[in-house]
């Protein structure tokens, strides 16, 4: 969109109401729906120095007349960044509710806390449908994004309700929360330094009354550190109890996507080792879709894990010394790999417009555990067949599945396979201490 003069524009600044209209206009064709009131309606923080737009922080300025304004160029830049985001509405991430989840730390530096905001709002209003009917006229946005237009509710067994958002939106909101934290910390540091450097003889009231002022210093936010194996070989049970671990994790970039800020320590539940710090989106992406404790559905997102982003994910999983030494994957992932890769040729197809379509949804269950590999057996089946057929495709012993995976790994990612094997690591405990999986915890990195 070409640059044009906006009403209410002075020296590159525009009033908040004008900025609201400009934001909606610029993002009208965006794949991510936006909302009006991004600058003037809660949870906008325009009167405390900044506004979040997508993953971008826009500083607010208060002129001598008391009117709050924002730089028009920053609004346009944030809109351009949001318009570049591509979103798959079928690629969903669960955002709650998570029963039995440990209480998360409430950092005053990050008021957004978008997961808690969405969960609290939906619970108070009685769910998405009632909330939409009760408050049609009220704008609902987080960082200028209209999350209600994209929220998906799923119900299992007619009782348990879960809420989901597209992965692209989750990453945007994670980035916004991180940007807000960094901005507030930088602003406080700047103000503390300014207060120390100012002559003590000058009255504070006089300093506050001088002309136009801005409450948002142009202090660059701290860059995220790339993860370089600093936590390799450490046990999650030990590291997670150390004070300040969550703050340390937030300083790294996600070790998988390397774009979003890390939020949790991903670890192997079979061997107990820390893999790496990852963002919420990547942590959820690798979480198996459990139906029961020993039964998972093999959803379309496994295409990323075993096809498009295979190198990244296999390297990540083999950051666990136990998996790397045994050249395998945690049992739920090995089961999913067996269904998705090893049994792919057995999956029936049906006629569909434009060709044949794979039948139903793959499901894999297992008996036994990885610790008793002789008796562990994978059963790969098809659910929701269009013709009403539900059938077992294969039964694969754990040891056979592990051997097939090793052969596939050597062909697919030779570098990862070359670094694996029992002779690649010294000092591995003779008996590992598995961690009990809790699939209901939001803050836990599963498998």
C-alpha cells in the first residue's frame, strides 16, 4: 500500500484512533485475522508506553497536550510483517485447558501471558459459543490479532473440552510475549540509568513537566542466544529444580525452529535427559496425540516430523544420550514412525476427486514397554474409514521396528546415524531412570 498522509498525523505520529483504523486497513488481506481496537481496547497498553502488534512492539508517545500517539511508520512495519505470515488453519496447537498443570511463574515483565488470558476469558464466559453470543460487539484481540476467529474447540467423550489455535498464531503470540518482556526490561534499565545520571538537585516535578515526553525509550531488545549444546548430558529432574532455570531458558532461541524464544526444557521421558530449550509451538508439535496411555493417532503433523523437517527433529531427539546410544526414538515416536513410514504401503486408499485418498486415520497402539522390548508389540490400524471399515494393518514387534528405524535413519540422515550407536558415548548409566509421562501438563515437554 502506498504511503499517504493520514488525518491526525504530526511529525510522523498519528493518534491512537487513527492508528486503529490504519492497522485494520493495512491487514485486511492478511491470513491472520486482526481486530479493531488494537491501540485503544484492552489488553492494549498504549498508556504505559507501548502497544503490541503481532510480534512487534510499537512505542507510544505522549505530547504536551496529553494526547497519546504512535509512529505511523512502525504501524506500517508491523502490518507488513503480519501480512507476510502464512497460516495453515488445519495445523493446530492445543492451548488449554490443561488439568493438573503446574502453576506457571507469573512474570510481571510480561503482562500479555496470552494463554492464561484466553483460558480465563473462556472459563468466565462459559465457553467460546456463549462468549461469542454474549459479547458480540466487544473486540477480542491479543497483540492486535482476533483470536476468536481462529479458536477451535474439540470435545472428547462428550465431556472433555480442549481449545486449539493455528500454529502460526501461537508462534506470533509467543513472539509478542517475548518482545514485551524484553521491551519492559530494557525500559526499566534505561530509566534506572537515567535516574542515576540525573543531577540530584533538580526537582523530580520539574523533570516530569518538560515539554513532549515519550515513555518508550528506543533501547534495542536483547538478541536471543542460539542453543549450542550447553545442557547436553544433564538430567531434567536435577536441572528443573534449580532456581532461575525458566529465566535462563527464555534467553535462548528455540533449538528446533531457531526463530521463536524458548519457553520450556524439552527432555526425554524414557531416559530422563534434557534435550534442549524449545518454544511452546515446537514442544506441542512433537507431543504425541494420545488417545490413551498406550495408544496414539498419527496425525498429518507427523509429515513435518518425518518428512519436511526430518533433519531438525531427528537431531533434536538424538540430543538425548540414551536415544543416541541405542539409535532409537522414545516409544511413542517409534510407534508413530512405524505407522507413518514403515507401514505406509499397507494403508488402503479410496477414490476421491483428483485421485485416490489414503483411508481414514492411522492409529497405533502398543503392549508392554521399551524396557521389556521382547514382549513389546506395535499394532497399526485404520480408524474412520469412509466405507465404515476398521482394520488392523500390521503387528510389528518393538525390536523389528527399532531395526527398521536404524536402517531408515542411515539412509535419511546419515550424519545423525553416524553419531549414534553404543560406542559413541562413554559413561551412560547402566540403568536409566525413566520419567513418568503426564500428558495433561502444559508446562511439561513430552517425549
